[in-house]
């Protein structure tokens, strides 16, 4: 393998509009839509309010996509929030964001999704519980290799998985409206009810929508990026919102409000189509969906670490690109190692505690850190509008500054509400994520730290730069 460095600024753009849309849709549609709806229906006072939460979540995701669309078009350097936060708040804030992605947020999210794949595959094929760890790690390693071997291979895999999961969700929608009779399913427990239902509902709805910003990470690799990246962000978010709302209507139509509040309703719905085989088909659909989310996150997150490595000498290893593969080989490989380490650590800690799943552990650790940096990105949009008035902005957020303010306020609500909720329930999961973030502080102040320069706003030099302008 050719291992010479290839700066991101000279990367040949290969991604079409629908490649970027596929990445957004494929990452957003993970596994949350299969188990979140009954929890929302159980917690909301009425069916209309439950549906309203899904619509509200979609609108919030679209507002966030509009904010990221402006930033991506104005600062077309791959890396997403890392670029915007660094430029707005300086290299220290950018360092903390990238460190959190490597050690908490992204590695944790990929690990959580990999555990879902591993546990589902283990159940489908009748394997032992220990096999789920090997399957989870194998999925991450295998998809990392796919993405190392080239952009086209990674995006082709993503496109296939995205189409497969969208077809599966379409089947759920059709089953609900065609085979559903408005009768509650036989058996099944009511999903857990929460007193703080607004906060609880929005946390899980927005978690199910998370991923709408992913196209911003690949802006330097997209053809006509000033047009296609904003379009991909908005189209991907809109497509997922329509699918999610239709799925919830299908659950209501099939089982009614009470029935839709019961766990495993997706499986019960498929049982209406293939009696006795709904669980098997659902396991296959969950495996496909989780693989699509894992692949998409691996593809995009490697770009963050590559930009991170350029600006911080101690992590220069991450900035390496292969001239032959045109991929951030080392960033992808190191990301794989961190993710597999989290998978192993969570598996070891969680042994003997069947009531608290590996997936729950990996997700709950990330909430506060994840939404804090999202809030900072919204603030960065406002600051950079004022600080860089002459920077060309091919796309501008409509109704500015109202939409960025709504975005930041919602992020702050999620962070503060989660901390207060965990405090009331005497839970400390969020503290682990914050603690891991703070562990990275000494690395920033080591003498090997490079001289930092803010991310430049000039367009990336690509083969289609003339078309982009």
C-alpha cells in the first residue's frame, strides 16, 4: 500500500449528490426507529402529541441541517464541527471536540451500534452471548477495511445498505396500513413511562434523528460541494422525517394508541404479514440498519480525525492519507482500535448485569458531550457571521438569527435536562463521558503541540472548484 501523505486540499471530489444523501439517510436510520416509538407513545399523554414529537424532532433536525448547510458552504473543508468550532472559538475548543469524538462520542456510538448488530446476529444464528462481542468487533474491523480500500467502495457499500433499510422500513409502513386492524397486539409489556415525558421524549426522538449533519464531514470530497452538500443535508433530513412519521402512523393504524405503547411492536407488525416469522425478519432488518449506520459513521468520522491531526502535531499521525486509496488510512485504523477497545471494555464491565444493556451504556455516556458541542456549533454560526462578513456564503440560513437561536436553545435544554434527570435518578453515566473528555486536556498542553492556525475559509482546490463557484 502506498502510504505517502495526501493533503485533503488536493483530494479529487468523487461523491455525487445522492452519495451524500445516502450517507445522511443511512446514518440517521439506525435502529432507534424500531424501539423508540413505543416508549414515546407510552410517555406522551395522547397519540397526537406523540406524533407531534416526531414532527417536532424532524423540524429541529431540518433547522440543524440548515445551520450546517451554511457553515459547510462557507467553510468547505472536511471535518464538520471541528472546522467551525476551531475557527469560532480557537484551537483549544477544536481540540476538545475532536478528542471527544475519538474517545467518547463517535467511538461510543459506533460501538453501541456494533453491539446491536452483534447481539442481533448472535440471536438470529443461535450463538452464545460471548459471540456478540466478536461479531461487534468483526463488523467494525470489516467495514473499516472496506472504507480504507477506497471512497467508491465505502460509498457503494453505504448506498446498498441504505436502499435495503429504506425498503425494509417501507415494508413496515405498508404492513401497518394494509394488514393492521387497530387492535392491540397479543401480550407484550407497556414500555416504560416517564414523569418528565417532554424531556424524555425529545432526548430519544432526537437521538433517533441524529446523523443529519454527517454530509458536512465530506465536503472536500463532494462534487459541486457548495450546492450538493446543503442539498444533501436538507434532502436527507426531509426523507427521514417523512419515513419516521409514516412509520408511527402505521403503528397507530395497526394497533391503536394503547397497542402502539407496547414493546416489540415492529416485530408484532411483521407477524401480521408472516405469522411466526416477524421476529426473524426484524432481526435481519436490524442487522442491515446497524451495519449501514456503522459504515456511514466510520466513513465520515475518519475525516474529522484527519483534520484534527493536521492542526495538532502530537496527533499528526491521524492526518495521513494514502495516495493510492485516497482515504485517511491511519485515522480509520486508529478509530477502529478505539471503538473495539470500547466494545471490549463495555462487554467486560457489563458481565453479570443483564438488566442494563451494552447499548444503553455506550449511548448514555455520550449524551451531554454530544449535545454540548452541537450547541457550540450553533453559536459558531452566529459568531462567524459577524466575524467573517466578507466570506462568501453560497447558502444562508433563512429567518436568521431565529433558527440558530432555536437550535442552540434546544441543545442546551437537552444538556441541562439530562444532567438534572440523571441527578434526580442518582445516575452518573453522563459523568463518565465528561471525565473521558477532561482526560484529553494534558495532551493539548504538551510541548509537542503545533502552532495552530484557524481553519481557512477559502474554497478547497478540487477538480470541480470552478463549478462550485
